[in-house]
């Protein structure tokens, strides 16, 4: 494993091609007066490796040391962790690189999975913070038409990804682990597979190729890959149908892997696992830091948090947005519009200060006015604190549409989050004098 330099600079970096929702064809997208797109398959076939990389490394490394010494109470322990890491928490960014056909974990791809791991050696606590990959963030010095947090790794490697994540959460980020998925299935097979409790049937034969019955079952490496890719389950039960549910599933896999490593593997098996994994990961952490993190993880309580929620997901139009990138304009795509204030409140117990997306804070709901003709949406808007009124606003036959006067994008984002359907489309319109919400049918 090695610590590379950033694979690019702000000047001359290739444009990041929108991967989630392609820009609409002329005359068909929001704001053009053409037909509106239905959301079909927002998420392409992705694989999740970095969510497990930290566990494979530190748990296996720590377990190998403990099992080799064979004496209970000896080997790595919390005292070693504090000696190396100090008493202050350490924050590690896990990056799942989605580069296709990658020959290195540092190949130019996007951060398809992002976990910030907050390791507290004094409290003996490891907090896994899921960062939605589609979070809207600013890159003022970069040419990024779809400015999502996952783009940072593509443009500036792990260094820019760390800087962007640190700004978003309001906490320093001291290290990174980058992984691709090439050795993931083999690593799972090396530990003998995992016992996974699948709560409801899963049927996704097209995207992830996952077909599972409900219940506790033993999964091999290929099965686990299929399971953690699911976000388009067609079984009709509402289980594993979005990216936020996928992030929770990835965390669940980490717990299963920790249990398997600590309770079922011999030192030789752990060594083989580490050999397999190291070929598919890169980090800037040295061996002493890895050992200290292993000590903490072996003795730690695990906690999982997710920034934002499905209510924060919405389709933004191609529009001017000063300061978001060098051009001051974004391409139309689905984004997660997360409130910096809410991130800071959520992460305050872990030291968050001045959390920021790099964009101006969203306005307070009480300062936003909106009108809708749908009683259910009216109640949601009022419950969110928005100054909402009932009016003659028609419904649509497609997704819910938030029409807003040009220039009022921030206010429309507040309304979109209050609608809380994840399928709402924000659309500028000179025909409205205040925000109108057309309920989808």
C-alpha cells in the first residue's frame, strides 16, 4: 500500500461526466417547456468495497496479533492505541473507487461509497458516518458540471476527497483508505463467507443480479457483492430500494465481517485475508497507526450514522449557481441537498464545527413561501415550518414538480426537502411569482 499524490490539478482537469442522471436532451428537460422525465434507474450498477476495507484491515490486523500471541489480555489493546494515536479522536475517510477495469485502487474513478470513520481511543468507540455520494458541494476552483462529493476523488484523488469531506462534516480528516472491488469477493470467500439476515425478499435480476429469499443465510463473496449493490429491489416490499438503504446494508456487512474474523479465523487464515485485501487498497496510514486503529476497533463499540435522508434527494435543473464551480453553473441531475446546519448538529457530539457544503446555508423554512393544491403536501410544507397556502395549483401525471421563480433555487430546495418524496423535480418558471408545488400522480 502506498501514499500517492493527487492525480490532477484544478487547471485542465477533465470534466466530470454526469453518471447518475444524464443531462436532458435539448427541449426535453426541466425548465425547457418540454416533457418531464420519469426517474428510471437512478443508480447504475455499482460495487461497494471501501465500506469493508477498514474492517478487513484493522480488525484482521489486530486479530492476527492477538491470535498469534495466544495469551488473553496480551497483544494489542487500548493502551497501544492511545500511545500511537494520542487521546484525540482520529477520522479516516473510506473511499470506494468505482473505476471500471481498475488496475489500481487509485485509478481515476469516483467515490461511489464514502464513509467517515471516527475512531475515539478513549471512549473505545468507532462511529461510521455514511456520506451520501450525491451530496451537492462546491468546488470553486474546479471544472465540475455535476458537483457532487463523489467527484472529489475523480478530480483530485484522496487528498481532495479528504479536504471536501472535512469541510462538509466540520471535522479534521487525518487519513484515507481507498479500495476497489477486485479482491472483495475473494476476501469474503477467504473468511468462509458471511451469515446475513435478509429481512425481506430481494429480486433485482437486471442491475445487481441479486435474488434472495428472506431470512438468515450464508453468502459467499459473489452473493455479498450482489447483496450490497441492491437499491432497485423489484420484490414490491419497499426493502432496499434506494441509496440510503444501501448504505445501511453496507454497514451491516461490516458487523458480520467483524464477527466472522474474530470468532472463526486462525492466524494463517487472517494472514491470507490481509494478502488478498492489500492488493486492492491504498492508504496514507503507517503500520503503527494501522495497528493502533486495530486495537481500538477490537475493543470498540460500533455506531452508525447517516448524513441526510431520502427527503434530501431531488432533481435540480441546469442552472446558474454562483460559487459552486469555476463556471458557476450546474448540470441537471439528482442531488442530495443536505443542510450544513443539520450536519453540524448531528455531528456536534464528535467535535463538528463550521460544517459546510461550500455553498451559502439554506434559508430558514419560515422565510419561504409556497402554494399547492394538494392537502397532503400542504400539511408537509406547514409541518416543515414553511409559510404554505392552498391554491389553484394543478397536479401532474409524473413526478412532483416544484416550480420556482428564476433566482429562487435555494428557497425551492427548502421546499423540495419538505416535500420529502425523493422524486421531486425543481424547475424554474417565469410564469410563477412564488413557489408552486404540483403534486405528482
